[in-house]
C-alpha cells in the first residue's frame, strides 16, 4: 500500500519520510519528538467519480434540456429508462473517465497514524 505523509494532519501531500524531514526543517520545526502523520494513499478511481447518483443527475439535466426545447408535450423520457439502461450509462461514463481523466494520481487518505520524528530519522535524512 502506497503511503502519504503530513506535518499538519490536513495536507497529505508528502510522499516519504525524507519529505517530512525536509518540510519540518524548512519550517524550523525539525526536532526529535516532533509529530507527523503517515496514512494509506488509496488511489481515486473512475468508480469513485461516477456513481448512480451522477447518472440520475445527468438524466435529469437531459430531461430538463429536452423540456426547454420541446415544451410541455415532452414526457421526461430520460428519467423513465430502466435500471439496466442507467447501469449501462454508468459503465460508459466510468470507461470514459478512465480513458480521458488522469484521476488515479489523486488519492483518498485512510488510516492516518500519528508518528514522531526520531534521532535516527534526522540522522538518516539530513546531511
């Protein structure tokens, strides 16, 4: 599991302990016992981006657009499609997102653990 790190428990944008040490040193906070956070970096996927709720919203927007263009005689066909048709659209959107969006470089932060800088950490990562 890929790890990510933070010095403030908010921005997990550091990729290793060396980055933590550098950040703490640059901010004048590098001391033995200084806290930092290590967490699992769980990659963002197209399934996280596209959900059945998104499909419903898309269909609603299409229906609204059709109503605006056709008028009162329009019968909101998009919202009347079957569960299978909605699942098909969901799959198409997921495939499209995987192909055209670089979302895997983003991640969810999970299982954050507070850790503390040791003397060995400082020796290993500073020269």
